[in-house]
């Protein structure tokens, strides 16, 4: 057995639920998805971590990306990513969108409308889905729409889970027009998210509304996945099911605010994965 690649080690060390979904793939696809996921993690760290490098870090990885498609990458991860894009038809625009989305986190801390927020979500999440399905393999054009919708559902789940953690970084992703619609001020919401002020009934209504929006994207993704590609999308279906489990936990807990991050246990994630595998293969 060969030693784990850098991308595999980075993916495993991240503690992501996605790691177990990736293990369902054959080795060739697994190595490629590890490289894609590790690239996403590293460019995200560029804007989220104090030593991530910020704009300079993003420029470095864009340069490495160009080398992946027509040159000689300088980093170990770059070389693994080059192997992935040589093996699978991942458009460079997917990676460029991911970097553009991360760059928004350097420059944008508020979103006026849901349309504005969707631009961000499509870049940091749906673009990852579109890259991933090129690795998984698909035959039906509708599978691309499935990837777009699932990406939106997953990113909105992240946003609902991390209101407090994002507030610590000075970011608020819930659209400001939604706050206004439910009579919630930005200052009130941030105070509650940072555990420095009360949670109001209006906030409950706001968060339930955002939850309904995320649920609609999960449901659209489920409707859009063609039966012909369902088995090829097994890893994506497992990822979606695990996130749906997290989403339902947030809903049962009435969309908690605060700094504590809601999680589902490893045993629960494994059970969801097994249930999803059986469902997919049973048709």
C-alpha cells in the first residue's frame, strides 16, 4: 500500500465529514478529489487564518493553478492537483470561481440581498460541486444543476450553523433585506450571535425563514439528480445526506445562535452514510 499523499493527509486532518464520502470512490478518483478538497481548504485558510497570506496567498494559488494546466507547479499539492486536472476534465473556471469567492471574504462582510449572497455561495460551494462531478463522472446535463443546488444547500447550512463564528470575524452572511423584513437590526443579531445580547422572537422568525430557503435547495437537488447518474454521484449523495442531517439537527434545535458549533457525532455520520449507500443502490 502506498503512503498517503499530502492531499489525503490534509483532507483527513481537516476532520471533515467529506473524508468518509471520498473513501467510497475508487483510488484514481479518490486521489483527485483529495487534491480538489485540499485546494479548497488552503485557499479558504488564506482568508480565514491569521497566517493564511490573504490576497498574496490567493495570488500564489492562482499562479499554481495556471501551472497545473500548462506548466510546472512548484508545490507538492500543486503537482497533485495537476495530476487531477490531467486525469479529469475539470474546467479551470471552477478553481477560479472558488478563489474569487474566497476573495470576497477579504472584501465583503455584508450582503444586501439573497441574489447577492447567491453569487458568493455559487463561487465557494457550487463551483466545488461542478468540479467534483467531473471527477465522479456523469452522463446527464441535469446533474450539473443538481451540483449547483446541492452546493447552495450545503453553504446555506454552513451559514446558519456559523452565525456566531462568522460574527467573530466581522462577517454577517444573512441578507440585510431579510433582517429588515423581520424587524431585526444588525446590531441586535450580532449581539445575540456573540452571546452579548438577547435572542428575540423576530430572530427566530428570521432564522426559520433562512432555514426554509436552505431546505428548498436540498429538495430541488434531490429532484434534479437524474436516475442515470445516481450511482455515479454516490459520494455527493453521502455528503449531501450528512449535511442534511446537520441541517435537521439545527432545525430541531431551533437554529441556535452563539459561538458553540453544532455537530453530529461520528457514529451518526457513519449511520447516515450507510443508509445513503443502501438507498442509492436500491434505487
